[in-house]
């Protein structure tokens, strides 16, 4: 009986450790776009208009706050190959505050999801021109690496993909 109790206890401990590991290995940040794809429209005269996207940093419960410092991207086709190797790389500075994934309530920390203030992140006009010149191919994507500098000075980076679409209506 004692061995059974010990085995059950060890099994419970292992299960709890496994659960907590998944939580801590979860990506703490994600950038959500509205609309969800990057895109542009072309009028009857061939003028290209990039559709602006509103972006938000979504923060997982328990993640530290900080700021979204910058991003780097490359453009890939449906096979995952870089479009115009070396020339489809881009980067930019964002500088938006990222709230922490917790709130202080009566001296206690309570883990909550959080969302940053909106910022603009849109398709590069040069990419829109190249996409239209190639005949509006399907499944071109931005592969973006985002960089957050946390409140404790660490840099957290992660990759996300966004589809390029025309038309955006």
C-alpha cells in the first residue's frame, strides 16, 4: 500500500511538472494584424494602394512587459523560397509598449492576458509592386521576426508568417 501511494504521488508530481513546462515554453508574445493578411489594391489605372494594417502585441499570462523594439522580414513564395534573394529583406523600428501579462491586485500578482496599444504594420510598397508584376501569385508570405525587450532587459524574439493578398476587399 505504501509503494502504491508513493507511485501515485510521484505520478502526480511528474504530471504537474509536465503541465508547468508547457506553460513556461509557450510563446509569451504574438502580433495580431487586422486585417489578418498583408495586402494591397490596384485601381483601373494600375495605381497600387497598400492597405494599412492595425497591429497589436498579445501577451500571454505571466509574461513580462517591455516594448516591441523592431522587426525583420523576408518575403517567400509558396515553396518557401525567398523572393528576389537578398532584396526581399526588410526591417523597421516599432517602439510600442508591451504591457505585462499580470496585474497587481491588493499586493498580489494575478496572471492575465494583455494587449498592447495599436500600431501600424503594413505591406512594403516595393513588395506590392513586385507581387503585382509577377501576376499576383498565391501564397507569398512575409516571414517576420519580432523583437521584444522585456522589462528585465532580456530580448525575446519569435517568428510569425503573414500572407500577402490582393485584392484586400
